[in-house]
C-alpha cells in the first residue's frame, strides 16, 4: 500500500486508485472472511494516504478533507474494507 500511494509517483489519483482497488479487494476477500480486525482504521489510513497524494499535487492545506470526502473517494472507485466485512457478515451470519 505504501508503495502504491507514494506521494512522488508521477501518476494521477485515478491511476493510484485503479492500482489500489485490486489489492484492497484481494486483501479484503482473504482476510475479512475469517479474521477480526480494525477495518475502519485501515480504511481511514488508506483514504489519508490518497488525500496526502492529492495534497502533494495541489499544494493544499487542511481544507482537503472537506473537498476529498470519503464518498468522493468511493465514487472514484476506492473500495472499503469495512464495507466488505459488513457484506461478509450479512451473507454468513454466525450462530
């Protein structure tokens, strides 16, 4: 994840998200089925890395969180591990 979200990568945010999405989905499919974890914290960390990537390009400040909301990143195609976990739990309820 760190290598894909390096701030100095010479690509756009769309390309970063395209590179991140399969990694997140694969990791999520592997771990969310059987492992308990802090998926919200991981999601927050990934989104923060994406915002830092944008901030480096635009030289922006704290207003970045208001402009680049979680929903906007999701609309660009960034998957959520917490949402994957909720889907798994809904499909396979535990007794």
